[in-house]
């Protein structure tokens, strides 16, 4: 039942939701932690609305007791949802606390990590309790603030009391088709009969009326008859013995007592008498019944009539003629629509698609062109009326769809919603197809105005949460609203949902020193490491913490596994690396599990680590041995023992032993030896020192010069130095040994021996060869140079010049600076030098140009050959005829460069504006072949535009000798062509051409009077629709431009009465009622609209001068001038303008309001005096002001 008029008060809905910034989430939980420390509550205190956010308990047992008391006191009678509609706390937060309590109550109340993790989870969940909020007309609740095992949260939404105004008066008549097809047929093989399905819809609709707080009565009329769709007189009301109404409940009130349900069910205890029906006849009959007085069983005064027909609408079966049936059907709807003066009735068709009624609401076999005529006829009669399709795919929710029909023409599922991570994105659902949106993990479908239940997943691993931790909650939505055309309400309450994250702990059990090490019974609890969060919640204090055990997503398969390595790392973080390194895990074997799967139940999140304490120190014994021999006697050197921490460097240094020399050890490198887990021995190796003496051997040239450095040798004392030890040949060649002093030299007696030599004379030779770099062969005809001298003397050499060659230093050998013993051969390389000759020839005479000398270019082979044609006075280079010169030298070569005789063209640049040369622009000289055509392209000059009209012609300019000048003219001004055009229909209204200086920024309307004048002229008849871009700061470019002003038509009050005359000589008394209407007027009230888009407009009227006596202007008549609009009569005052006409042109032009409204519709002004309103007997005048504006 939907109507757009205000008195109908029927609405549509739409949903909108915005996200909550996650920063608020983080700050709020920081606040919780702060309060918990600053305002502690005694252990085991009852949880109340004043202390829940800081409530705590010292032990798990105390926490369980407090929570158990709260939950027991909060439960209701609904076993499936015991905390639904709790007056103190939200259902979702109580259900969340209940979920935690169910697991914590099974945990042993010991003072260990399992119990404390469970206690912590209870405290966190209790602090997350939400006080119950006041539910608005639109509300949603969380069924549990924790997700289920699949990570989904369940939410319930309800929208009520928004379809109907509270207390609205409704009289609803259900027309029940009790024909055979409705009794025996259903819309699906597994569905109940259409008749029974209809009963459920009647009950559901009645419940809807109660939810809306409407003042409602309902009436059920069961109908069948012997023949289908017959309309003879015997079937009219009053003759019901054969056909027609079988049972009539009469109107009865519905309320919360539910007694009305028994009345509805009683209607369905009778069996249908006949198999046929006539829906058109029944609509007509029901209309006549509703039109009766209230005392006669009709509609109450002031109540809205509502007719709901439940049928399979077999308009195609029976009757004398199908067209007659259709006509009767349409007429019955029309009669119902107009039967209630001043009240717009509502009509809803609930059409069943059973075996006798297939798609097309006229049934199968209807006349061509009238398929769906039933629905078409409904909409044609009243566009706000509804038709609900009931078929195999939707019959289970048909009652919800019927409830929808009262508020929307869609007829079902007004909205659906896609649920995203921590966000709801609602979109209005406007489809008219016969399909439903299912409820699943990703979609929430609103079932009319009833409940919708859906789920969504909150993933903690997103940027929406800032470092989430166990106990944190994310608000699912903020600012969710349901809106109608008259009201908008916020959803309530808003729920905060627990993120699926938890903490874990690691317990360290140490071996007690007895029994097998693979049995857990031989280990005792030694230490506990908890999460970084734990100590914020009181209870047993654990000093050792680890961030690895904090904020684990127990629903994320990639994160909820705490591996053995994770546990060891957490233990190391909590104990510190030094203490951790004292543990040995190897002997515990499989006692240390491979992993722990973290669960919602915090007590299960304790990983037990088994280890034994390692030894912390060991001993190293240092022994001393002869390398490759026996151990050095302890009488010479005792063994050394040192103790240190396992793993630390031993810092062993070789022991100094007299008569022995250290060699190495059996533990190299010695500096890296560390203390092991067991005691060990390190052996140091030595050699025994022999009993010898040293002697120095010197090598002298004469008595003072040492040839080579002296050396020291050792020998047995008393023995002479040997020839091998002397090594007389150590000085090399060039010397002759002379004598030894002393002879013999005895170790122990002599400390020094000197060997004397004389130096030999040596001649050296250098042979210089000359080679070709290109061929790598000796240069033919060039002989070698032989240089000789005493070894050590300077080599004097002058580089040789070789004709047509150039010295190649890079490839040549380096020349020695001094002679050395023996013969040295040095290769000097030379590169061949080639000559390239360029000759200059006259292309016209094919002879060399006598005035020009050849260009000679020399260089090595493959050297880059760079040549640019030189300028020759009176000539121009001819590249086409000239030889192609290679890019590199290949050998001696001669090339010809050809030139043609040349002419010149001189180009000067002049200003068209001043007829002077443009300052700063140098003339250009073009050179080309004499008497050939010159190609001239005007160059671009900043701030100027080329003036082709004034410039010299450029088409036939040729190169000439002597003076040959071309003038090119430029202007600093361009033409701006301004076109004025109408946008629809497109039409040029005028054109203006102005000149503007290049580079200037101009205002088209302020700087050019011709544009301003034309604009002012056109604005008298048109409105400016669009100006040219940057019209107020137009940058003039160097090109002519076209600019366009676009105009639209105008909306104007082109004519209005200057006089409204209610007449004269009325017979009137100073008291008593008087009324005069339809005054004459001298000019029509006319609206002219020439705009392209014809939109709504409105006329309002206001008294600017009250009605006053002509003889006595101070005597004023108040509230005597009225305006009649249909049945509505409204006073015209001086206070506020009164809207009298809202309309829209169907085509451009004039619209005579006075004729359309005052003459054709009898609307207009009325002069009216009340019974007791005193007046002077005189003529009265007043002044009206008409105002025309655009309307929405």
C-alpha cells in the first residue's frame, strides 16, 4: 500500500552505512588498560554497569564465580537465545561472555598459565560488555560478539513501525478465492495448497499491522460460485443462495492479544462449496459492502479502505466472452478506486502461479495482447497499487512479500547488502524480477520489514586495525540509517565485535636429575613466559614476557600454529639469550611437540617446553711435546690447567721454554680454541735448540764498497765455515773473486769473514729495426741502426724520419736508456701516411675553377676523413654531381667537388602596423642556384602574426645576382570572431569581429564595446547559458580565433492582471456572511518559457497592501481574500507568499494561467466575510504581488 500523497503516509526505505575509523578502536582500548590500573576493583566483585569496564579477578575461580552470577541473572526464557532482549546488557556481549565462560568453567582452578590465560580471557570479555541501548524503529543486534569457528559473526536486523504512522486507521478486507484450483493446487510439488498459503499471509499481514501500531480492523470474505466469470443479474448482491459469498467474518479489531488469529483460523474450517470463481464480480461486491455505513458493516469514518485479493486470477476461463471479462475486471477496479470521496483506497493482488495460472497474470490461453492484463489493469487504475507474484521459487517467504506490498511497489526484498571486512555497504534493491536474494556469508537480504540474519568475516590482518591485541573490539558500523520521505532514524544499538585474536604462553619444565629423560613426570615447572599483554589484567604476575605470544589470529590457518621454533624463540625472548643457552633440549626428545594449534579457548594455548640444565664451565689441560717426538719432561716444563665458561675463548698462548722453540699445536688456530662441553687437552709442539755460533759473511769490491748485502750463517763451534756457506758466486757475473779474510774462518772463534772481488768490464749493443704498422713487416729500403756502449752507459738515439711514414709510438718498443750486457733488439713502428686531394670544378663549364686551389688532407689508413664543402664566392655547392667522399682514408685518392653559379634573395621583416622594419629582426639572406626558384617559408616571430596579404608574393621568387629583396609583413593583431548562438534549437543570433593584440590578456565584455553591446541586446530576450572559457581573462594567441556565447530562453511572467474586480453595488450589511468569487481581470496571468529544458515553475501570491476602505483607508479587513485550489481554500495574507500554481510547459511559448486555472478549473480568488466580521459599507482596495520562480 504505497501512495505518494502526504495524507497516505506510506513510505519507502533506503539504507546507508559509513565506516568507523580504526583509530578510535585503538584509543578506546588504551583507555581500558589505563583505567584497569588506576581504578582497580576488588577480586570476585559482582559485574555491574558501573564497574564492568575495569572489573578484574585475582584468580580463575573468583572470575568464574562472578561471571556465573551475572549470566544466571541475565538469562531469559528463550533457550535458543537466552540473552535476547536483555534490559541491562546487549545480547551479543552476554553471548560472548557465555561462550568464554563455557570453556573457562571446565579449566582447573590452579595458579598456572592455563588458568591465568582463561582468567585473562574472562576479564577481557567482561570488560567488553555493552550496556543495552534503546532500540529505535530500525535496529540491529549482534547475536554473539565473538565469531563462530568459521570466523563469521551473526547479526540480526529489524525495521518496524516505519511502514505506517502509529495510530493510523485502516479497514482491511481480504477477498479469499475459495475455488477448487486454490484448494487443490499449490505453486510447488512440496508446497501446501494455495489456500493454506493464503492463510499464512493473512496472519503475517495482521501481525504487520500490530507492529506498525495501526488502529486496524480486518475482514475476511470467502468466495466461490458455480460458474466462472458470469455477470447476469441473478448473481448480484442479495442473490447469494446459488453463487457468491460463502463466508463473511465481518470486521474485527486486531491487537496484541492474538485472539484475532483464532478468528482467522475459524474462517478456514469450512470446505469450499463450488469449484469456480469470478474475481471481477467479487471486487464489485466487496466495494459495495465497504461503501456502507459503519453501522451497516462498512468502512469506518476516517479509515483507509484496503482490499487484498488472494487468487490465481483465472480471467481466461468461463464467461460469455473474454473481452467482456477483461472489461468487467477493469471496471470493477475503477469503481473501487473512486468509491470513497476524499480517501484514496489501497488495492493489493496476491497472485498464485499454480497449474491453472501460468506466467502472465491473465492465465494461459488469454486473448492475444492481454497477457498480464491483470497487473497492467491494476497499475493503470492506480499507479500506487501493488501486485505480489507467488510462485515455486518464493512461496516460503510470500507472507513477507505481502507485508512489503504495504510500503513499496516493488513488492518484495526492498534492499540487499554486500558485507565486507568490518564494513557494511548497503544498496537499494529496485529489481522487479521474480527472484529472491539468498542469505549467505556474503549477502544480507532484508525480508521486507521483518528480520534479516546474515554473517560476515572480520579479518584482523588488514590496515583497518592498528596493532590489534587480544580483547580488542571493532565497531561493525556507525551511522546506519533507515529513511522515508518524512523521517529518518538511526539504527540502534551499534555493536562492537571481538577480533578473533588471542594470546599464548610457554611453560619451561626442567629435568629433576633422576629417571629417564623422555618421561614428563621427571620434569618440574621452572619458569613461565607470557604475552606482552598479560600483566595488564592483574592476577599472578609473570615477569618474563614475549611479543611472539601476543595477538595470534586463532582463525587464520597461516597464523594459528605455534611451532616448536616459535616456542623456543619466545622462551629465549623471555629468559634472555644467556639463560636460554644454558638449556639442553636434546634429551627430552618427543616431549617437545612439533607445534601447538592456538584455539579460542585460551587455556589450551600453553606450549610446554622440556629441557635440562647444561654445565657452564669446563677445563683445558695444556701439554708440551717435541714435534714428531716424545712429551717434554715435566721436570723441564709442567702441564698447565685452566678453567672457563663453556663456549668462551680459552686465550692459550705458547709457553716459553729455555732451549726449545715453539712450532705449532694440535688445535690450530690456537687463538680460536674455546672451552667445550667436556674437559679436553691441547698439545703444544716444540723443537730443541742446537749448540751453535753465528758468523757474518761480507762481499766487498775493494776495501770499502759492499757488492751485495752481508748475511749471517750458523755452524758448530770449532768447525770452519764451508764453501756452501760462503757461496762466493752470490755476487753474480761481472766480478772476479780475489781473496778471503781470514782463512780459515772458525765458528766460535771468528764472528766475521770478508770475501774480496774485482769488477769485470762489459760492452752492451742495441739493434734498432723499422717496421710498417699496417703490414707488420719491415719497411723496405730502410736499414737497421746498431748502437754500442759500455754496460751502464747512456744510450743516445735520435728518432728517424721516414718519408710518407709517421712514427707509431703506441705500437713501438720502449728504447732502453742505458746499455746492458748482451744484445737488445728494439722495434720502431711507423704508420703509412696517405694524401686525399679535393679539386673544385664548375658544374656549368665542367672545368676547374681557376681561382680555387686544391684541398689536401693527409692521414693514416682508416683515419676519420672529415670534409665540409667550402664556400666559394659566386658559387653554390652541387652535392648531386660532386664525388662522394668516404668517411675514412683508404689510401691516396683525388675527388671532385662541383659548384653551380649562385644568386641571392634578401628577406626583410616589416610591421604592417607601423610600416617599419620590425625592431631586432635581422634580414635573412638565402643563397641558391642562379635563376632557380627560391622556396621561402615565413618564420615565426614571437608576438606577431604573418600578414600574407601585405607581404611580397612568394610563389615565383628566383635567385639573382645583385639586389634581390623580398619584404615579409607581420602584424601584432589578430581577429577575434565572437558568435552568439542559441543552444536549442541551435540558431546563430549574431556575430561580432574585433581585433586584439597578440599576447594581451583581455576581458571580452569590458574591453570590447561591440561585444558588450551585442550581449546586452540579446540578454533582453535570452539568458546567457555559457560564456567562452576565460572570457574575463582571455589570452590572445598569434592565431585568429572564434569564440562562442551560448544563450538559452527565459522563464518570465510576461503578463499579469493590473486589476482584479469583484464587482460593485453588492447588497451587504455591516455583519453577516458574504462571499464573492470569480473576479474579472483586465489582463491575463501569462507565463512565457523559452528555455531549452522545460522544468517546473510555480507562481506565488502575497498581499503587499491589506484590503482597506477607500473612504477610511485606516479601516482594514483582515483574512478576507482567499485562493481556491480544487477543494482547498487558503487565505492570502501579507505574511508569507502562497503557492497557487505549480506547473510545467509542454512546449516553449506562452501558458495562460488565468484561463487554465481560473476559467477552465474554477480555481481563483474569493472575497469572503465571516458571520461576525464587522465591515464599513464602502469600496475596498488591496494590492497583490505575483512572483514566478523555478520549482523542484
